C-alpha cells in the first residue's frame, strides 16, 4: 500500500469520530501521526517529532480550537517567510549590510488642524 492511501483521511469519518468519541479521536490521531513519522526517512524523523511536539504544545495552551488554529497559522508563516525561514534559506540567506547607517535624521510631521 503506498503512503497516499495509507495516510489518506476520510473527513466525514474523522468528524463523526470526534463528535462521538473525543478520546478515541485523539488516540487515532496520535497513532496516525506516529505512523506517518515512522514512515519517513530517518534523517527527517527527529525534526518531524519536534514539530509535532510544538504543534501539540500550541494546541494545549490555546483556550479554543480557533485560537490554536490562528497561532499555528502564524507559526507556519514565521517558519516560511520569517527570519531564518524557508524563503531565506532558499535564497541562500540574506546578505549582511555592513555599512548601514546607525542613525538617521528624524523628520518632524505636523499634525493637521482638526476642525
């Protein structure tokens, strides 16, 4: 059986399980994640376990599933486009600017008169 079939998810089945049996859903979710991580090449497993640990901590410390989703969304974007993220790694890292000025002249802006 190939990995796409083995790790495919029937949304309705999982949704019904979550409604009927939250503990059973969680046990099955963990088993599937563990199985998926074990099926990956050895050099990726540690990083995947660390990532799953981080996702689990975000879920634990969020008061609602929506808040967990929002936090995980921001975490994903930080890892994609933030400092030391994927886009920076693909670009070979950002060059250091050595001669950048340490200070700048601050321009005063006048507040328009409020009527």
